[in-house]
C-alpha cells in the first residue's frame, strides 16, 4: 500500500476549490471565498474599491464575474 502524503499538492487544492465552485450544493458565500483563494493562488489579485460611483455588485453578480474570469483562464490552458 502506497504511503499517503501528509500535505496536499497545489493541484489537489485547486481541484478541490474548483469542485466547490462548480457544486450546486455549495453556498454562494463559500463559492465567493473559494474564488478569492483560487484567484490569489493563480497569481491574480482582487481590488476592492471603497469609493465608487458605480452601483456596487450584489453577491450573485460578483459570483458570475469571478466565474467568467475562471472560465476564461481554463479555456486558455486547453
């Protein structure tokens, strides 16, 4: 029996986060947090502007925007 590593690889973590993102059973707040972690792990950044003249996004709009960015990244890897 092969000995199991104690520490997950970055790929294993990314796969786990992606499963949470795509799961219909995950809460929106969990998907948003996982999106943030995944973007940071991939070398991206998230800017939060406190003063904006634009209407702030609600959680659903924010989630859709993050998913678009992730989908664009996965298309470029293929």
